[in-house]
């Protein structure tokens, strides 16, 4: 056990200053990801800054009709919130698809978004991993159990992003509110996570000391017609092999607008913009849905044993769109 300092600030500026001024400091809330890393020996912070005492626990309706969700709202509470279930069912479904009830009772909204990959190479300190130790190599390229990413990967990293919630938030155009040393800013969830490129150690666009304070869901009537579907090794407590978040606006039998995001396929939550464009004005049919899926997956790069994910992702998207459109 390596010693570390523990702080429990009372205000957001105090918390930001504690972490921004100390390269060895990290935030902790539910700790469901960080504590695993401490036990595995892949994280060794000098200081834990506990943010659970900060006033970031509310869910409020915004003047324009969206929702503002505090960063410390527990996943279980968010999944059960009436406004989320009614107006953004894809978000509630994604939360319920993730982890176990016990973990959902502890995990927070911000912690879920900031969790790190579950790639076995990253979680094993005895194997090379550029995300954990830049320049050491990527053992996942040779590991047939690693399930490398089909989309967004690089020669430096093929680790899949783990969050179910981030995929749903990406699909409904959610925005992350961040407070840092330089002040406050807003970042679309779709832009929060970085592609690995040659610097996979940087998971997000946040700077050291930046604190997620809230997530805002925009007023999006079509989100009431939304679904999250997850395919994994088990029905619960398993990370997605493939998942899809979908929201659709129908005009009779045609697609007026669509929002689609994939999980389990990419190094970040993957907004399927090609598939969305392919559906605009198109008939709501299985054939058209399959065409849109193929358009999105045309850039997929199969590595090792992950080729099966291409048809699985296509079929999962088609089935989910049929369900949302009432044609299943």
C-alpha cells in the first residue's frame, strides 16, 4: 500500500485548485473505477480529492426545456429519474445496462464519463500499453482476447471505450460543463473523448485539474422516441461487445431526423454521422437501415478476432431502428 493524501474540499474552486496545483492529485467520487486501478497497481496518485461533498447532486429543468444533471448524481438515481425516463429513455436504458445495481448505487455521472478502458493490456501492469505507459507498445494488437476497436484506432492503441452512458449522451447531443483553472467551459459529449492517435495516454480533451460539474441534455423531442441496445457476453455486469443508442423523428413512413451512436466498436463513443446522413428522408425499412449501417461501418478496420463485430453491429442497429420505428 502506497501512502497518499486525502482532501475533501467544500467548494468547486477549492477542489480545482487542489488538483490543478498538484500533478499527482486526482478527483474521486464513487471510486468504482479508480479504486480498481489502485488495487491493480496501474494508478498511484499522491493525493485523492474527494468531490462528493460538493453541491453537484441536482437534476433541474432548464428554461429552454432541457435538463441539467449534476456531476455527482448517482447512476441509479439518474436512471430512475422520471424526467429522464420519460424524455430521454435512451439515457435511462444505457445506465441500467451498465454494471451491477451495487455499482450503479455508487457510481456518479461524471465518473462514468471519465472511466478508463477495460482493455486487458491496460489493466495488466506486466504487459506493454501505450495508454498506461507511453512508448511501451500495444500488447492488445497481438492479444486475441482484447477485442480491439474497429473504429478510431491507431498504431499506438486499439482499446475500446467502456461507457454505456457516454454512448447514449453522445446520441442526444449532450454537453459537459467543466470548471478549470482558467474558468468554465462547455464541451459536447461527442467531442469530450479523444481518438488515441500517437498519444493514447490522453483519454479526453480535459486538462489536468478540470472538473466536470454537470451534463446538460438539450430540449430534443425526438429523444422521447429513443432506445439503447447492448450486446455482451452476459445480460448484466458485462461491457458491450456492441451497443447502439438511437433516437428517431418520423414523418409518416420516412425518417425526418435520426441520432445514432455506437459503443463497443471504437476508441471513443462513436457518433454514427454517416449512417445518420444515409437515413435522412429515407423510408423506415430494414433494407434502408442495413444500407445506413454498412455506410458507417465501411471504415471499420478488423484486427485479430474482432471481425464478427461488423455484422453484429449492422444487425444490432437494424433491429434497434425497427424497434424505435414500430416496425419490429
